[in-house]
C-alpha cells in the first residue's frame, strides 16, 4: 500500500526536524551529504565574507539531532571562485576516517580532487586540467580503491559533444590512467558509477543513438580497474526504464535503476516521469515502476541520491513539488522509500521551513542517509528570497516528521482515546466550529493546532478546556484541514472541511 505522508511542518516530534541553518558564511548551502558514524557530513558552498569576493567549499559536521559541531571553508589560494553542483561536486568517506571530494573553479578549465582528514584538515588538492564547459560537465562520487580512487563522469570535448570518462588515481591523486568511452562523435554521459566489488564497477549512462542525434538511450557498462569494458548493454531509444540517472547493484547480480521515463513530447518539450526498474544479470527487465509527477525534463522531479537501508529497503532523496491544488504551488524536498521490488512504502514532501511561505521559498535535498536509530536524515539547500541556507530534515523510519504526520499517514484516520471522545459541528463548516466533549473534558488546558491538507500549520490557540468550545475558522480557504487537540490526558486529531456557502 502506498502512503502519501503529509509532513511539511517546522515543529518537531520524536527527535525529528525540518530546519534551515546559517553557519555564518553568506549564501551557505549544501549540494551533497553523507552520514558517517551517526553524524551528518554536509558538502556545499558559501562566500568567505560579506563582500562576495570569493566563493569557497563548505564542509560541515552536525550530530544526529541537527546540532552544528564544526565547519571548514576551503578556498582557492589564487582567489578563484570554487564551485560544485548536483552533477559535479560529490563527497565520500574514506577508510582512514577522512573524506574525498570533487570540485572545480568557476573559470571552468579544471577539476579538483580534495582529500581531507576526519577534522577536515586538507591533506592534498589535485588539479586535473580537463577541457571543461561547466554546463556540460559531470564528476560522479569518487570510489575508493585499495591503492587510490576511481573518478568518472563526462566532459565536453572540442567538438562540443559530451563523452564519458574514467580516471584512476593513486592515494595522492596522481593519474594512473585516463580513458574516454564510446565514440568521439556520439554524445554520452556517465550519470553514475558504483562499485560492484573490489575490481568491477558499473557505469550507468545516457547516450545518443549512433547516426540519430537527439534520440536518447540508456546504457550500462561494467569496467575493471584498468578501464577495460567487461560487459555492455544499451536500451532501446526513449527507454521505458527512463533516461539513466542512478544505479544500485543488488546481491543477485542484478541492478536497480532510477531514471526519467519520456512520457510524451509536446511542442518539442519532453515530459518525463520518475521510474524505478530492476534488471537481472542478463539485463532483462524484471519490473518497472513509474511513479511521481509527470513534468518537463527540466523541472527536476528527480532523486539526487539513493541509499540502501538496514531493513533491506531503499531511500531516495531529491526534489519535487507540493501536491496539485496546493496554493501557492512550490518546489519541495522529496523523500521516497521503496522496497527491493520497487513498491512505494511512503513518500514525504518536506517544504521550506519558513512561515509564512511564498512560492519563492523552495529547496532541494541533495543527500540522504540512515542514522543508528533507524531515522532518516537528508540535507540540501533552501531559499528564502535571495538568501540560501543549509537545509536539514530528519524523519522517523516510517517517514513522519511530526506526531501529526504519523496520524495523517494512517490514511483511514486516527482513533481518539475512548475515555474522552470529541465531536466537531457543523462539519463541513463555513467558519464557526464547535468542539464538544461527550464526557467530562480531559485536562485543564487545551493546545489547538489546525493544519492544512499539506500538513502546514495555519492556526493555533491555547485555552482552558470546556465542555463545549467555540472556534472560528473564518478567513480560511475552502478545503480539508486537520484539527489537533492536545491536553494533559491525550491527543486527538479530527478532519475538518471548510466550505463556503
């Protein structure tokens, strides 16, 4: 059963949170995140000071409760802006307790590999003078080897076409070998590369079909650590598994893929839908699940990260949009838990933690991971006007951000404590609403919270408990709401429909 978890609130419960954070550098925000020993490691961008003269790389560590522990900014010694994106700024932890990252200067003719220790002290920075156009440039997550690292991605070459590459380097970042893959005159991109075992790696890519520019297929290459291709597969054009984005090897030698399925083309604009698929060891499709919103390819209804969970399931994180009918329509974060069979277990669409919110308060979750408690934490960036902030979101293992979220996600409603049931009338209401207790009212004081269908708090009161309590919902738009009533003796949630006569 699919559960749409409505949890867009800034309030916290059961150790959860949805918060924006400013650690002191102008426009600080994250573009990637990992979990390491129950701490959150964020990787992002900010400016060194308020003059905006130099943009640098931010490394931050937070504990599992979202408390900031320490940060470090890494700057180009020549004063050049450094940058990362969702496509070419990635971080991974290393066996020695440190971290390995990729980045690039904004002048766009080089890539950086940066190794830091556990305390973020820089151990080396290696520059690769790749021919780079940053709008056609990708570096995937570095993969640690016994004697160094494997880097991969795509670079726009002199013919203005993207070509996939892999680069093996030693522990100091010195290149052992560098190889392009595919034909020079066929555009292709390694969108993801993952480790299958110590000597085999899987590259998931999109590629133009030879002799058919603009017609896209997805492809898989297994390569060894010498860069030799062991096995290859290419889909049909406009594949049902979608345009390649992320891949996860499975224990049965299969692959779970995430792509964007081309649903239709309208006026030369491609509309796509997020898609999960399972391929067996012979690249035969075992199952396909199309899910989420259909949107323009450029709309970024997408996972930026997918991670396995301790319960055998998977969690994807990225960005999407709030449900149709929400006003104003906004971009949101996106968390989606699914089973090894691709079944949706729950979905959460946390919105920017600002009240009141506007259509310009938007965000994206760039990385996701699991804490020792089983809770799930994600991080990214959230915008308020022209300002950018670090965004941290933590949900329970069942996807809830607040106790109300747990109630709403049950779909069929909430069973109030039998010893003191309440009723609401008239319901639907045009504004006036009476809350009445069937038995002596519980407790002395009631905390009343009203949430819209998206889980956002729109109204609250704190008042003495009476047998009948008159409430006014005038001024609220028509629609479905949830009234939460908390007293010292219990917690109740009831649906309320506002309907103007």
